[in-house]
């Protein structure tokens, strides 16, 4: 068997984060990005894949209004702090800010030139501002309530502003005459939207009017759209809508909607000659897109059903559209829902007439991610359950929500996916409504419901081999095996699933389930700190796994060995033998509860995540954690592993979905490439040294981050005659980042007396050739300077002591030349009487030291000869005495 290559690293390649929490938004004229409010921050979102390009920090107050300049370079924002800010989108810097309203700004718009900005406030005022100067050019007052909507006339030659308020009136303001031209009063409630026709002479206004009447003891609600003639400001017609409108959009002649409408035939063809032929789109509380003809007062098209999935009892809070606009370039329809979703519609001609296709659906806010699994043959989809009653299926290429599965009446807690033997992709979900549901991804409908649990269903798992059953575990402490044989490919009705086996499995809630690869066993993990293995299909107990000190959150069978893995709230992961239930291995490293764990690389590795916001990669053989990733800010509840691609997906309490790809091969290739490049650059450095091109050598040393080589280069330059010029030229050629690096190197060199002279010289040259303003702008300059000062002071004190000692030595030498010892007169004759220098002193010290050594040797020899003489005398006297 070929050896398995272990994975060493993963990289987060894509991330789906929350970017919209409701409120204002704006679309770029080229449709490249979307600007929207996310609490007190402003998010700039790429419309191709819903990724966040950048974030603008607010002023800790909720954003109330946003607008873009026509060239998409300037962003205008306002918040509850009443501060109006102008942002440069290329640098994300606030260019200008001011306050003008006495209440929050409720809306704003830029004129066609981008030089003027109009704002509508809760203080009933309409103000026009000069963007460059930041001063107010026009002050309009007249509304009796909050000004809810505002817009410029699209024709730049007609300097008019239209404002609508919650007093039901629309006012037309003349910027040249600085007065109100007309007050249009036909609405009975707040104005929600306004639009101007292509020719610029018809104004359409929509509101939340409620004209009521008693018909068979029921209330008839009739919201309306009014058409106004801008020649005489009279109302041409009123069209009843029968729903509370939030937005209307006029369909232009170049729009794809206009081309689709031209092929339709109408039963009622009577037109009003006094009303212009205008087609417009309306959206409102019903969540349906409708297209109207103004001259016929006729609804030309209405969606058959809403794409907004609502299954909870509180439908009013989540149902309906709150805003809509036609995209500037493509003229597709963008609708925003009350639950922070963006729908992008495009028209499509069908046999029955016009049809709207939901091309993209972006989820602005996901709440807490509870569980997720990959879908599809190539695992290009991701099924996600959040703190709502629907399953959201994401397309991983565009990160848009492809479709939503709605049917549960409470929050979905768990899900699992499989590819059935017939080729159908199925999803099973468990919910707090005590039911399990089986979904067909092709029809996007529920095909089976399992009823029988007495508590919330917290775990579900499909069969791995036969794929004809699934298992569910609940807070009622029971396990159930559900049969799927009755579910066929052509089911049109929702079937009631039957349980094949039931067992009371644990003493507390069941948190997790796993089915063995051969469908013979199922393992359940519970809050009672135990995991139990059961034989299928009758759920006969095999063994109980006891050893964890907290509840078990995840279980999984090994794909190759007869063992099972458990992850617990006691911060550990354990691997157990199925045969006797003994613990084989324990993995420790998480700082909090381990919530999910799964096998990788044919069972040789483990990936885990937990409440410590960490994702960890383990090697089973060595019990070693080889990588740790920190990309979440809250508990990681969900972990999905692609069986084919081995791609990872994680999600948690921070409402973020991260996609991880194996980067082991890429990292290895990148390391090899960097090593090869380093060798080539090192050879260039050596060639530059041979050519004595020190400036080029210094630049290459900076690029290779070689401080020791750089020190050698500066030391070599200090020996040259033109060292000042060469070092100065080398320092001038450095960028801001390289200058910061040079100061860091100088700080390190300055700590050693051996290199301090070079460090101080290079530093002095840097201050000589560079302006002080440029040096001060270096990042971290203050910290670098604080690191240089203490050692520089220490070197100065050392040099000062050395200079004092040298003066004393010179004085002593001079005194020795004046007061000469006896017997040395002849030696000093003919010598210079000047003060000896340091070299002479060294030579003198060497001579005296040699003389002292010779004198010492002579004394030793004299002593030894005396000892020998004394010994010989002593021995001779002994011989004489012996003879006697």
C-alpha cells in the first residue's frame, strides 16, 4: 500500500461574513461593489462573491444614510451622531466631516456632478451641501414631519430636489430660486419611494397609505402610487396597489424588463391618453415583485409565490421587501428583504409570458452557525443550518445562497447529507419542533417527515453504505432508526416516515451520532459523559465508552480501523477500541470544550474545533498537534469535511463561514521557490561584492534580510576613502520599510561594543542625508529611538572614561621624561624631548616589559646557583666528618 502523505497546513481561502444588518445601502455604478451598513460600521462588499473588500470604522453609532458619488470614488455617510462624513474609497480615509441637522439624517443623495449633497433629516429639514467646501448652500424647511426620502432631478440642467416626508407630502425645491416650487399632497401616510420618468416630466410616488372602508365587516386596505405632472405639478392618476409599498422603480427603454414586456399581450388594451406610457416595478410587504402599466392602470406581471421563506409564527417581522432598485449597468432588479437578504432578479421569457429568475441571493446576516455539510458530486454546495427555521444551501463558487429549504416551525439544530443509491442528493434535518425532515435537493422540497420524538432532535446521521435509513437522537434520550424505503423519486406528497427501532439510550440529552462505514454499528454521544455503541438495525447495546469528565459533543468512526473517536467538553479527544471499549489515545491541547472532531487523510489525522475559537490539526500516530488556526471570534459549533476534496468548512457563533483548502503542496512549492530565489540573489550579492558595487550589494542584502552581511558591507565601506558618499547614496536609495529595517539593525548592533562604532556612524550618516520629517515618519520610530538611547549613553560614558585614562597616561609619560632615574642619562641622550605619543608609549612599555623579564630570569639563576653551592658545601662537610 502506498504511503499516505500527511497534511501539514491549511489556508482559509474564502470567508462568508456578516456584512448587512439592515438600513441603508448603495450600489456602485459599475456594479463592482456594494456599500452597506453593518451596525456602526460600513462594509464594502464584492458583488461577485459576497466577500468583504474593506471595512470603514464608524463613530460607535448606527449608520442611518449612505450615498455614493457618480464616479464611485467618494462615499457619504451619516449616523445617529448627526455627523456627516465624506470618505475617500481609495484610501478609506475621512476627508471631511460636519454636523448640520438637529436630528438623525434619514436620507442623502449626490447630484450628477458629485459636487452637491442633499440630506433629509428627522428635524423636518432639507439641506444642500457643497462637498468640497463642506458648507451649506441651501436650507429648506416646510415638512411637518420626518423627511423620509430625498432625490435630485436626474437632469443636471434642472436643479430641482424632491423630498418626501411622513406627513404624506412631496415637496419640490428649486435650487436656483431657493424656494419651494410646489407641495404635492395626495398621500395619507409616509412617502417610501419616488422615481422620475426617462423624459424627466413625470414623478411617481409611493407610500404606505391606508384608505379603508367597511365591506362585509372587513377592512379594505388600498395603498396607492400617484403620478405627477412636473409641468403644472398636478396629479395625473392614482393607481391602487392593495399592499403597503416600500419601493418602486421605473423601467427604462433599454432595460431587459422592457424587452420582455414587449412580447406580452393584454386582455385590457384601453389606454388613457392623458397619462404617459410608463411601466414600473413595485415591491412591498407581500414579498412579491409586480410590474405595472401606468397608462392602463394594470398589473402586467406578478410573481406566483414569494422567494422569501417564512415558516415561523411571527411572519410580519420577517416577510416582505424593504427596498429595491434597478442595477445601474445591467438593469437587473435588486431587492432587499427584512431579514437582511439581497435578491438579484433577471427577467426571462417563458411560454406563459414573463418569468423572473432569482439569479443570486446574498445573505447579509446568518446569525449563529449550528451545523453544516457539503453537498453535490463535486462538493460545490454547502448546506448550513443557523438559528432560523430554514436550511440555506450555498454555492461555493459565488458564495451566494442557491436555495432555501423551509418547512420546520422551529430552529434547526442538526443536519446530514448523502447521495442515495438512485443518485439523488438528500438532506435530513433535526429541529427543536421535535421532528426530522427529509429533503430532496433536486426538487428543493420536503419528501418525508418523521414524528415521534418528545424533545428537540439534536443529532441525525445517514447510513454510509446502503443509504436507505438514517438515525436520530433527541433530548428525550432516545435513538430512532428511520426507514427511507417508502421514499421514491416521484413523490409529490410529503410522506410520514416510520421508525424501525427505538431505544432509550442515555441518561441525558443526545448531542451527536455516527454510523459505521459498513452500516453495522451506530455510536451516540451524550451529555451524560458517555458514548455508547449499538448494533444495527435493532439497536442492541455493544459497549459503553466511559472516561470523559464532561459531556460528549462529537463522535465518528475511523474509516480504516476498528475504533471510534469522541470529542468532549473536558477539552480532550479520545480514540476507543470498539472490541472492548478501552481508550487507545488521548489528545490534549484545546483550551476549552472540543465541539467537533473528524478524521482526515484515511484516518491518520484529525481535525478539531472548539469553544476556544481554534481549529487544530493532529497526527494520530504521534498524538501531536501540528497546526493551529485562529480565524473565528466565537465558539466553533460546525465543522464539515469534504470526503473527496478534503476541503474544510467551519462556522460558529460569530456568524462566519470559513472555507479551508489543503496548502501543504503549495507551501512546499513556495518554500522551494523562495530557497531557489534566495540562492540566486545570494550569488548576485557575491557578484556585487566582487565588482565593488556596494550600493547594489546593500540593496540585495536588505531584500534577503541578512543583517550580518549588511554589517560586513558597512564595515568594509568604513575603510574606504569615499565612505561618506557611498553610505549616503545607499541610505538615500532605501524605502520607508527598508529604512525601518535599517534602524532595527542599528539598534541591535548598538547593543554590542564591538559593532557600536559602525552602528553610530551609519546612524549619523542617515541623519545627515535624510530629512528629519522622513525619518520621523518611519513606523515605530519612537520605540526604535528609545532602544538606541540607553546603549548610546553607555558607549559615550565608556569613551569618556577611556579619554580620561588616556590623559592620565600621557601626563605620567610626560612626567617620566622630565624626572629621569639615575644611570639612564645615556639612554635618553639624542632623543626628542617632545611628549610621547600612544605608539611610543606602547613601544616603551614593550621594552620595559622585556627588560623586567630578563632581570627576573637573572635573579632566578643567581638564587639557583647559590642553592647549588650551599648543597655542595654541605655534602663536603658531611664527607669530612665521616672520614674523621
